[in-house]
C-alpha cells in the first residue's frame, strides 16, 4: 500500500506507524475498531521475511574492539560536513531483533544504491538502566559476516550527529559491472 500521494512508506515510517498503532487506545465508551486494510500500511518487508525469520541477532562478544574504525581524516570530514552522509537509519525504541533486521536490510539497500556513507542512530540508552543495548551491540553486528559484505568500517559520530548514540558507517564500494 502507498502513502498519500502515491509514495511508498519507508521502513522508518512503517516502524513508526506500528509503534503508534500499538500504543493507540480506543476512546471510552467505544469499541475497538478492526484493522481496516485501507488505513493500515502494507507491511511487506523489503527483504523477504524468510531471510530473517531464523536469524537472531548474534550474542554480544566479550571483545570490545570489534570491527575496523574509520581513519581520522575521513571521520573529521564527515563530522565537518565535507563528506556527505547520504542516508540515515534510526533504531530508537526497537527490539534487538527488529533493529538487526532493519539495519541489515537498510545497509544492503544503501550499498546496492551506491551509497558510501550512512549514519546509524542507536540512541544512548537510559541513564537509570545503564548504556543502551543497541549502542553496545550494533558495532558488534557490523563485524559479523552478514554485515561485513557491505560494511567497510565504522566509528562513533560527532556530537552534532548524535555522538555516542550514533555511528558513521562507510559502505564498501559497489562492484563495477563487467569489471
């Protein structure tokens, strides 16, 4: 299903819609309405569900130096806006399973589109619950074989891009056709 104006909903919009729909409560004195197929966005995933149905996010590793970090000049250029961040994904409020599937799909689509630099927002976590789970595990996921095929390197973002709650990710160059 398309959004108004014939546009398709992005993954972020679909996730946001699901959160809002789950949190909505009927008004007092009215019965809850059934799901109307005309008003509920189509939840067909970009990557077939079979790909993610049996894949659980990998358990956190004890090695904190996971993956390769961006070189300093590249990090500085991204922070100062001299290199363009071409795409962004926000994983706030998602479960690890949801975040893993969305991130994998997002990075593969971005790579296929020839995007080189993306921003992944994990959030910083709650102060009374310790640091955020996604903040801790996303860098570890980026070092797994499922992500390494498209991810070249990553590093924490500059403060104005989310600081410790976001990551700059450099995607591998897209293989040229015929060469």
